[in-house]
């Protein structure tokens, strides 16, 4: 893969760097505000574990954190741990007054909480923080979610944890159960069409995480067949989601075998999930072709997308909330900002490798 010239957005993928100013502005003494009006946090909408757990992953992954990132990481860890119930369920939504607005459950937020805590237990800089995160992960791992996506997110945390604690039984059992869930989902599709190997009738959201989870399961359980399935799904996803040399990711309405044209509203989380999956594929296989996916994901934020417009604000460090046919939604919410930061972290590592 070669370096290209400057693109829309004013920088090459190799020059883009994560800026945490806007993430810090979205964060108060409780957690990350979910929504923003342009760059201003919409405090009335409160917080959700979905976003704070993503923030925990991003701040734990930052290779050279300064005081701001250190402070954010500790706040996010405390928020996610506070959301965990003793029975293994998890709250999601907190009001701006610091009170939970929901009953603890097992939706996607449960899986993302397990993801965040698994990553923190594996790579958080402090010994005490790793111990706290491991305790919370073990509590969540008592349960299994009926949602395949929730289990997928949880597996990402379990796999990260097994890389540093290969004998952790809670993480190992969770990965084993994910394989059974994927098999059941694939059997339910029932088309048998080799042109549509995806284990669901339609692509939905955070699709790259499905392929990445299988790669992580195969690695964690030393099962090459599962890893091969993950690589096959990622290859399929890249065929479907690359158009005219740039990413054209699944819009919020989904995408099926008869609906493969470009669509809007495209969400940054789709791009970040592809970058994550390609980074894991490269780490597992050592095959440099997967670095192309990281580059494409980064360039999507820089403006190489179906609308040819940048999807992040290099001044604030905020990510725009969605790609429309006429350009970006200029609101800079938590999910989009974290998706952008996560992708630029991969780009930075790639640049340093070179």
C-alpha cells in the first residue's frame, strides 16, 4: 500500500492524529454526554453505557496518554463499573442528574460494557484499574445476552483479556458460547447462497465487529477454522463496502443481497468497526493487505466517501454524526467522535510502523 496525495480534509491518512479536546468537552463528572448540537453537549439527553464503554476502549488503547486521557479513562471505568448489577446485568441510560433511568438488562450495552471492561482489565496502565475492571468483567460474564450483536461486543473484550490472561475461564467460556450463537444465526438464514455468506439475512450495524469477533474467538480458542470464517466474512464485507476505491458503508437502513447500492445515512461506527476488524486481521495473520482497510477507513473520515466531504473536525477533534448525500450531519456526538478517534489511533500506529 502506497501513500497517496492530500485528500479532502487537508491531510493524508498518515498525518491525521487523534485530538481529545472535544471528547473532554463532552465529558463531565459522570460520563460522556451522548449527543451534541454542533460542538455543544446536549446535557438534557444524559449518558449511556454504549458510549462510555466505547470511550473506555479508546482511552485504554491510547499509546501515549497524557493527563487528560488518563482522567477520562478513570472516569469511564468508574461509570461502567457503576452500571454493573450484582446479578450480571447492566444499566445503560443515566440522566444528567446522575441517576439511572432504566432497569438493568442484557442489550447491546451489556456487551459493550463487557468489551470495555475486558480491554481495561487487559491493557489499562494501572494495576488497580486492571483489577477493578477484571472484577466487573467477571460479574457480567455470568450472563449471556439473547442479542447476537451484544454477544459479539462482549467477545471483543473477552478476547482481549485472554491475550493477557490465557487461563481466564470466564472469558474462554464466553468465546465458546459466541461460536454457538453464530452457528445458530447462520442456520437461521437458510439461503445457502454462497454469494451471501453473511450469518444474517442483511448487514445491520457495526458489521465489522462480527468478523472481528470470529477472528478473536479463533485466536483465543486456538481454532483455525473459526479464524478462517472470520477472515472470509471480512473479505466479503470489504467487497460489499468498497466502491470506486473508497468505503461506502452500510447505511442505517441496512443492506441485503438485493440492495448493494450506495446509501445514506452512513454512520461512523461502521467505518470504525471495519478499521478494528482489519487491524485484528493484520495482527492475527501478518498479511499486509489488511492494512488497506485501515487506510480506507481513515480516508473515509478525511473525505474519501460517497459525498466527498470530511467527516471530522480537526480543530475540535470531534466526529460528525452521519454522512448524508449532501454532506455530513455537523453535530459532533459521542459515538461518532469515538469512532473517529478509534480509527485515527489505528492510522497513527500504521504510520509509526512505516
